[in-house]
C-alpha cells in the first residue's frame, strides 16, 4: 500500500535526531512534528519568528500574535523564543538549523527543486523556501511520487521555475525513500507492499536500484 | 528624552504622497500596522510602491489599498491569500516583485544598518537571480541584493514609550523591528503607549533612535487567518 500523508510524515520523523533544530514547511512537513519520538529533544523553528513551537492551542486559547509560517495559530513550549525576520533567516542562512523538511511540485535527479510557481497559473511566491534550500545542508523533500494527472514528480530536469539548485539530498514519497547522488536518484526503501517495478514506473528521472531494497519500517 | 509622540494616525502620516515607497511590518495579518493601513486606504494617494512580506487579504491589511488601486508595485515574498491581488497581477495592472523572505528581511535590515548591498545564496540559479551580479565565496555562488530605499516605514509594536522605544509581542514581531529606521521616516503604532521610564531598558527590542513618530493605536482587530485548534482531552 502506498503511504498517505501521515505515513510520509511518520517515515520522515525517523530522520529527526536528538538535539536537532528543525524547520518544517507547510503541508505534509507540518505533520512530521506529530511523529517525532518523545524520548529525544527537538526544537521546531518557524521562519516567521519562533523557535520552540508547540501544538495547536485549545479552542478559546488562540492568540493572533502567536502563529506559524502557515499563518496557523500555535502554542509555544517552555524554552521557546521569539525573534525578528532578519534573525530568523540568520538561523537559516547561517546553517544553525540542522534539518529542513519541505514540500515540492518537482524534484530533479540533480537535486534541483521547484515549488513556488506555475507560470500563467499559480504565482503565490517563494516565501522562505529559496533561503532555506540555498543554505540548508540537510534537506528532505516530502511529497507524493506523482501529480494529480499521474505524472512523475521525480524528473530528469525540473520543468517548472526552480526554487534552488542541486540542494535536495533525500526525498520521501508515498511510494519510496530515495537519496539523490551524483548518479541520480537511488532507491533506498519501498513503502510497505509497494514493488520496485511500481516505483520504477512512477519515476521519470534516472533511478538507480540496488540489489536489495528493503521495505520501510514504520 | 526626545518626545516622538504624535496625537493620532493622521498626524503620524503627515507627508505621505502619491508615488512614494512605503514599507510595512507584519507577517500575514499578524503584527500589521492596522491603524496606518486603514488611514492610508482612505487618502487620495496612488502609484505607491509597497514593501511587505504579504499583501493582506481582500478586505483587510494591504488588500484595502489594492481594492482602491493605490498600489503600483508590490515587493513581497508570498502573496497567496488575496484574490484581488492575483487578478491585478495577472491582468498586468499591478507590478509584482517576488523575492525570498530572508532577502526581504535583510534588504530592510541593510537599509536600517547602512549597508548599501549584500550577497546572499538565496535565489542563485533561479528567476530571482536574473540580471543580478553573481559572486563566488568559499566555493558557493551568491547574488548581490540591494538595501531598500523607502520614504515611510509603518510598524506596529505591542508597547512603546514616548521616546519611541518599542517592545513587540510573539510572532507579531516579524519584520517590524527590521523596518524601524530603514525608511526616511519610521511611524510606529502601539497597543500601549506609556511614559518614558516605564519600560525596562533591558527589555527594549528597538531603541527610539530608529523611530520618528509614535502614536497610540485605536482599535486592533487582529484578524486570524488560519484558526487552528486541538480538542480538549
């Protein structure tokens, strides 16, 4: 069975290590916070200016002055801090954030990512994504393997305007975990019950398949 | 102490005119200078260039200025919440420059701090880098970005004193501190205006030297864009 969005988030949560400061993008990445082991210490950064994000507030306790980058009302945990936008991006550009997890419309076998614009159709802007992908050393993309028309989102080259050059190292989709190397995509894990053939068929970019490809352990 | 207090938003906005460049604090609708935006949206000033991370929603925030077609050009990082914005952009009525959020913050900060320009890796190899100078540092490509040059900066703080010292609250801080002192005139509106001496100097986020005019804001709607809650157990 291909994973749902929560399944993708659950698998990515295994990449979050003790002591990490983590930036989560909008969409599937936001769900990762729900699955991080509770025996490790992790702080979530939101680029609008908070470190130490907690869960959503209880009804009636929403504070319009405390939101995340998706403009959702949030809470903070003990030890949290607030800061201005320039300092927030000092954390990001200065490589103080250990892990960035974000969504994408396309990823290419050379590590390029596109997630901010569909010419003539959708122009919402890049927000902090270009700063994040240009500086983060550890970027994981969370996305569905194919788009709504069934076309692969893992390509030889991005067809949409790119957000960053050669920056993605790992992709977790509803079908697979893949690394991006100088030799293109490398298939590392399969979603439970998903065959290698299925993944090969859903991947348009160059895909290297090792002799054994274990199932994800989630 | 130098007194920066003005009586109201009208006095605070004295000197605004058509074709000027304004900077606005706020992220989404959080921490926006509601009083200044409301006032500006009722003035006969047009052809404005506005620097703001977002463009408000259709009937609030900078959406109010967009409705009256007062804005000629927007410089933002994310504009996804405003249908009128999208319509004006796609029809070519509105000129839009989308730039990375960190670059936007740093172009404010550079103006505040007296740096004419800086290099950043954000946007290298993308549409954002088109026509910009590229330089390599430590094996990595960077692009040259310039400080903003604006006439007015409008910010909103939680507390302020008559000397213009400011304290922000929560994530309503966002771009507000970076815009203070980045334009020729910084106008600060606050929820609580207090006499000098009441704020602890250790707790001040922005010293009054960066603020030219300060006033007590009147009503704050503080609209929430995405109300998200969890059930009580």
